[in-house]
C-alpha cells in the first residue's frame, strides 16, 4: 500500500490531447516540406514525429515515478553538464536557423539549451530551499543564484534569446515564491533587460525581427529597407496572419491549409497558425484552453498542495516554462509578439524540445503524487 495520491489526471489528459492535436497538425503542415523539398512522403515525417512523441511521453511517465527530491539532489551535476554542452555548441555546434544551437553525438542531433533550462530550474529551486534561513541576503543567496542564472541564461542567449528570456521569467517567479527580496528580483530583471539589449545590439538578424514587429528603426546595425519590406523581415508574420484570416471562425478544414506552402517551418515555429487556418478561431481557442488548464493545475493545485517548499518552487518553475512557451508561440503566430521561433509544447514538430517538456511535466506529475504530504526533509 502507498499513501501517495495519483498523478494529476487533468495534466495527463491535457498533454495527451495536445500531443494528439500536434500529430494531426504536423502531418498536415509537413506535406509541402516532404513532397517538394525532401522528395519523400509526408508519412515519413509523421512516423518520425510519432516516435519522438512516444519518447517524450515515455520520459514523462518515467520521471513522474521518480521522487522529485531525488532529481533535485543531482541537479547541480546536471546543470554543470549542460553548461559544458552549451560551451561545446560554440565550438563544434551545428549551424541552423542563423545560430549554433545543435550538437550531434553518434549521429543524433539535439539542443543542449532545452536540457539546460530543465537543469537550471531544478538547481535554482534547490538553492532557494537551502538558503531559506537567509534568503534575503545579497551575498549568501542572491549572488549564488545570480551566478548560475547569469551563466546559463547568458550562454543560451548567445544563440536563442527568446528561450533565455522565458527561462529568466521562470526564475524570477520562482525567486518571488521563494521569498527573495523584491529589490533583488527587480535587479535580476534589469540585468536581463540589459542582456537582451546587448544581444540585439550585436545581432542584426534578431534586432531586425524586433524592428519589423514595432515598425520602427531602433538599431543602427539593421537594414531598414529589408526590415520594412513585406517580403523581408515582415514576411513570416504577414503569412501567419493570412492563415488566421483564411481560417475565420470555423477553419478551411483538416489538411486544407494553403499557408503551409508559404510559411517557413509551418510544422514547428508556426504550427499554431496552421491550426487556426484549418480549424478556425474556435479550434485555436480550444487548443489554448489546454495551456490554461496546465496553468491552473500547475499553480493552483500542484504548487499549492506541494508537500514542501521544494515542490512548490519547482511546480511554479516547470509550469511557467511549459505554459509560457505555448502562449508565446501563439502570440507570435497571431502577430501579437515579434517572431521568436519558440515551438509550441507537445504540438510542434521536434525532438529535444518534446523530450524536455516531457521531463518537466513528469516532475510536475511526481509533485502532484505527493499532494497533501508534509515533509521536513531538506535537500
């Protein structure tokens, strides 16, 4: 017999629903890539995506059975390992999407930044719990947290600013829940803003995306004509908005998307636009409802009922990362946010991101299994 509660069934059902929607949407969105660019059948990419979804769901199930406190004990080692991989990316990484983001080991490519964000959330939660007796101390708490966050977020930001900013948001919320001084949290946010400005100032491609979104010239290192050209930096967001317009309220029907032939990587960066075109605003809102359910269960059920501060802080961090990715992706696809390239969790085509999200949901589920318990154990 066990006194553990069952894993949160609402989270499980939402993840399964998102994954199912993703499989159907990816199969539709990948048609042009398969037939025109790759010269193969769409089913080839479908089977690959199904395999990756299966691996992610399997990882979710396995992690949900491992006590989150056990994972926390190895978080520092995991973080150091992922930081070494992030450094390796800069040396021997694969160039893709305008940046060095990928490593290839044994013929398998992956993004270390996806694993780094999981490891950082785990270790920051450990630090905040260990330092509760002096959590508002600048030297004993804030500086150690700042060091690990600064190194991790900084390395990720060099190639993936959007992921770095979402990760920083998660850390800020964790710090607030962990009773860190509001002044220190504000200072960390300011440092994040400075980092973002520095990256944009030295990266014309990313600066151009922000200028295209705002419709104004902000940085001297960008080509204003290219930024304002409908076939230049504004091309992706315009094509995505056309998908929403074509879909209307009820959509053009499954598999009948036209914009999948014009949007770059519609199966990944703009999968939400394809869903909106094929299933309409109603379908898009139904999909977003899934992320609202994850937000509600993660914050107001799993975090609230966590057996200890570690579970509480971890639940907030993991929920924030998964849900924010979904909302930012939807915001980009609908033109509410500048183009970022963040995948929609469990919906977009991918490998490493699917696995990382599966691990984070697995941690959430494990915390939910300890609901109602109270433990004095320290990490």
